[in-house]
């Protein structure tokens, strides 16, 4: 009788393990693992952000190299201008445009 109870208990335990493990053993449906595609505008914004990051990183590295003496003053002056322009262009392209109806407020002193 004890043997029958042990066998029955083992079968119930194996069935419970199978029921619990079953969801983890299935393959996910194909539609679940597709990545969301980005629109053209989002891709352009991402490319501009990457360009901005590259230009700012290059400026930071140039500043560091100039301060540590790896880059001479002449080379620094020649390289810093184009890098600043590139970073500024990317930043301008990323910032939201002001509406046409808004005017700048000028202060008079």
C-alpha cells in the first residue's frame, strides 16, 4: 500500500512539474518577436542625435588633448572651428522650430 501511495505521489508531482513548466517550454509566436519599425522622421532625428554626439565627443577629446599638450595651439585652432560648426548644426536641426507667428521680444535699455 505504501508503494502504491509513493508511485501515485510521484505521478502527481511529475504532472504538477509538467503543468508549471509547459509555458516556459513553448516557442514564442512569430508576431511577438518583431521589432517596431521606425518612421523616416524618427530615423532622421536619431541620425542627427548621433551626429551631435559624435561632434561633441570629438570636441571633448580635442579639448583634453590640447590641455595635456598633445595638440598644439595651431592645430587646435584649425580643428575646433569645424567641430563646433558641426555640433551647432546638429543641435539646431534637433531643436523644435518656433512657430512662424511668434516674434522675438526685444528689450530696450
